[in-house]
C-alpha cells in the first residue's frame, strides 16, 4: 500500500509546519459524511500513533490511520493553484463516484 504527495503539496505542508514551529507532517484520513458517504480529513500531526502507517514524503511525513488506509491506497495528494483558488487535490484511484458539490465520495 502506498500514498504519495507531489512536490507542491510537500512544500506547502513544510511551510506550514515551519510556521507552526512543530510537527512531523499531516494526517490524511476519511470520515463518514456528505451525500456520497466519505470525505477527506487533513490535520497537522505532531507525533504518529503506533498503529499509524507513516509515508515519508521528502521533509514531511504523511500519516494514515489503518481504517482510512483501505480507502486511500494509491492516492496522490497535490496542492494546486488555479486563478484565485488554491487547495489540496486528491487523486484517489479507488473513488467510484463523487457528489455534485465535490465534498464527498464513495468507493
């Protein structure tokens, strides 16, 4: 199982961790919500739990809990800027469908 980050995502996370003054990376997970069933959750991580899967992405670590890993295997996390909009983009090969607003998905 593997999850990766693009250089743009890695740099964005590294800048925010430096601004925070602490942390090893970000946690990517999924939770049950929305019209399609699942949505992505991102949060800063100061320390990984023993059961977490940790993927080294350059200077930062991408931390995934075991339950979320089943839905995220093969995902690439990117950080994109398009015009005035910017944010994380998830390229998840497991997604079968997304809701109309783009906030949730199902596998």
